[in-house]
C-alpha cells in the first residue's frame, strides 16, 4: 500500500460505483433472451441437483446461489473445482446440472473440470462475460454477463461483474421457483427456524399450555379455589367447567383482584359470580399467526385464549406472551 494517502470524495466514488453497477444490471436485464428460458427448463427437468462452482469472487457468488436454489425448491450444492479434481467429483452424477461461474471464462480450475462433467453427461450452464471464451465453448448453454467495465476505479476488482452474476443467479432461481409452483409454505418448510417458518408452520397446539399448566375448576368451586388453581399452574386464568367438563366460563387473575377490591370476602364467593361467560375461545388447530390475529381483534384486551375440543371441553390455553416468545411476530 502506498504511504501517501489521497483525499477523495467518498460519496462521489460511492455514487459512481452504484451507477456502474445499476447500468450493469440494466444491461443484463435488456439482454435476457430465450437462453434464460432454456436454462429454466433445464433446471425444472433436472432429476438430480444443481452443482455450482467458481473460483475466487465468482466462487463466493456460486456458493451463495447454491443456498438460494436449495431454499427455493431446487436442490443444489457448491463444489470448489480444485476439491472436485481431488475426489469431490464423486458427488456429481449424470442426473445433475452444473452451473459454472467465470466472468472471463478462462479459469483453469473450471476448464479442467469440464471434461469430467462431459464424461458424466452433466448438462453444463456457464455464466460468463465472454461467450467465445474457452469455458463458454465447452458449455451446453451460456448465459452472458454483458458487463463493459467493473465498478473498480482501475477496472480490476470484480464488482459489477459479480453483482450481475448474483442478480442473474437470483433471477434464475426465482423464475425456476415460480415455474415449479413453489409456495410460501414450501419455503417455510425449508426455513423452520426463520420468522416466516414460524408464522407458517407453528399452530395453536404447538404453543398452548396443557396438563399441569392448564388451570381448570368446576363451576361449583369458590373463587379461592380458582386462585389456587391459577397460582399452581403458573397461569393467568382458569377455565370453569360444568359437570361434563364443558367450559362455561373463564376467570382471570385480574377478575379476582377486581372482586377483592370490591369485597374483601370475595374469595369465599362462588367462582361463577366472577367469571366471564361465553369468553373468546379457539377450536381446532389454527396457525399461531391466526391466533395472534384473534388476540389483536378482541374487543377488549385479553392475554389468554382457551382451546376447546369438539365437545367444548378445554384442552389447552394459548397465552399471548407465549406467542410473542415463539417469534411469531
């Protein structure tokens, strides 16, 4: 590095970089043609996996695209071409499709990989800025990266070219996903730990409190009994049931406190005097996000929502704070 530091207009440099990369993406979009559609068809009919490979910055893009394809319904993996030449080639089969990334199309490692892919009868797609390059001529299909210059002031560091490669790969993955009919639920199944996965996969029965954490008292009980049941369950409310176990009301710890403020002897009164008849409840096993919407749409603020079976018997309690802890929002 030069010992002399130069003063530069950082914002001007940044804007020029972004301008060049935007131009690159615009040019890429304008040059898309039937070859892109052909690539989508190839991926749709791939019976194996999409094998992505590249060297250096192109390799980093290839690795990222492997994750994008895999998470959107097209099984994919990244293989470093050098590792492929030293044994990892055994992971590739004739049912796979290879996507090789090299802007100049002269990466020795990829060029050495191509004959092996041909022997395996692997269909090969190449992302390159030079369709007439060695790699381009060895491919079954070339998707061109029509970049005139890099965003690097010296036109050296891969910048606009890698941005365009990333965008082209994303476009290919998304077009294939759309053609495959891949749904948000399919996406969630591949992302169970993500926010979307939680919103589309977690249901009421997954988060409701049951067993000892569910407070239930008979309608003949005293308010004191309800308080003990709520405390023992570590809950905020108790379901009140009739002789058949069918829910007839709900009493919350807030109800009990309010009764005590009005009457110090309230704990000795029947729970039926303090409970809310016909409270909001859940039946079935809706998505947790739908349960959250029920909480939000309640005419009054509530924190507990009983879950009932087909006969109206309480089988669980969904607590608002549990939903929030589960990362539904």
